C-alpha cells in the first residue's frame, strides 16, 4: 500500500513514512478491539458513538450505545422523541448537553436533508453540535472517505511520531496538525488508517504511560529518545490527571444533581416544584437557597436541558414554578369553572 505522499510530502513527514504506515496498520490488525461501531457504516450510528465517546470511556459507552440505539434506532426516531426521554436515556453518561445536541443534529438531518446525512465534511460541520472532528469521523467511518481529522489520540500520535513531544518549544498549532493529518491519509484506506491512529493512541501511545519499549515504530519516532524524560519532568512539575468527575460543591456538580432528580422522577408528572427539587439537590436546602437554585436551573434551561413551567397552584393564590425535563407532556388538570 502506497502512502499518498510524493513530491509534495509534508515537511514533518520523513521519507520512510510508507514503512511507518505499514507498521502501524499491521499493529492495528493484530491489536484492534472488537467495538460495535466498527461493524457499521450507518452515519447515524457513527454519530451516536462519537458523541458518546466524547469524554467517556469506551467500556462505559458500549452498553449505553446498544441501549440508546434500541430506544432510538434511527435519526427519525431520535428527532421525533420527546427531549425528556432522550435525556433520561442518557442518564449516567454525563455531560448531558451532548444528548440535546445529538437530538438537534438528528432533527436537522431529518428536517433539512430528508433523513439522509450530508456526504461532505463542510456540510456535516454545519449540523448543530458537530465540530471538525465529528464531521471528519462521520465522513471517514461511515462514508469511507479519505479525510484527515484530529481527536486527542490522533493529534498525540502524529505529533510524537513526526514532530516530537508536545512541549512548548516543539508544539504545532491546530492548523498545522490538521495539515499533517490530511497529508498522511493513505489513498483508498482512510477508514482503517483513522481507526489505527485512534486505537494506537488509546492502547499504545497513551498520554501518560506510553508503551515505548514495545512500540512497532520506536526506531522512527521523533519523540522516543526523549519522551520518558519529558513525561518524568512534567510529573515533577506538578502534572496531574484531568479530573473527570465534577468537584463536589461546584456548579457542574449541582447541575448534575438537578438533572438526576428529574431523570429519576416519574414520567407522568409535571416535574418538581422548587422546594422538592431543592431538597433532592442538597440536604441543607432552605428557602434562602432559592435564588441560587434558580440560577442553576436557568443555566440548564439555556442549554435546553430543562423547562420551567409556571402554573397556578390550586391551593395557593400565586403561580407555582415547576421544573421538568424538556418535552415532558403536562398532566396538570386545570380547575373546573
């Protein structure tokens, strides 16, 4: 297999790139995990997998990927579902805004393109909530186009291999890395190459503990002579693993608790009033916390994750605010005349 480089080879790519490419592809064929989204070319299913995999580990995603597609098997099914049901189905995956953006993208595909996903990266990027990486992933993994794109793993592998460790004095910017990623895609084999880079970054060339001693391209890697020294130095200077869970007491922590309370509430209710919701969000909740709670709820409403319904309480003379997941069908029965 010949790499798509010749007289216009990218300046960061060495002449021996075809050998590097073959070694990486051979590694992938021997080590690739059997992941469900690698068995489909359905753009909708690829989209679901890519959105779920953002900031969530593969082992957590696999069962949720199956259950989500069982509930919403097509873009049409997802587009037509109540948003409350989508958010409930997303429970436990975190970053719930992803669920809302996923449904918005499905609605755009159905409403604007008759249910057929666009076939070019530029148009895919115009869909709500879809950025350059996700658009490239759909074009590559669903439509089998030879496109270059970057996620964290791909960027790390390409930078270490062809540029050097990602330290300030050597680091390339996003545009430079996109150019590099595009230049090394093998003609006619973009699907396998994209999967190879992602898998290699996830299993071999990891962020903090790369398996350099067993790396199949160790002798051609521009980072190998110094990568362990660089990582050790970063550790001594206070390098820390990114915190995945929300810090207790943070705004994100309480946003998650509000959504969890609504996800766990019965489907056939009008939502929760502020006092009940507040008591489920924090044990020390009192009426004095109501302005704070309203700020948290307002932020969730702006993100499309909750609705605030103002309804008249039949036992009181004033209106009563209730919070519910968006698209929940109201079962409130007005008083008879």
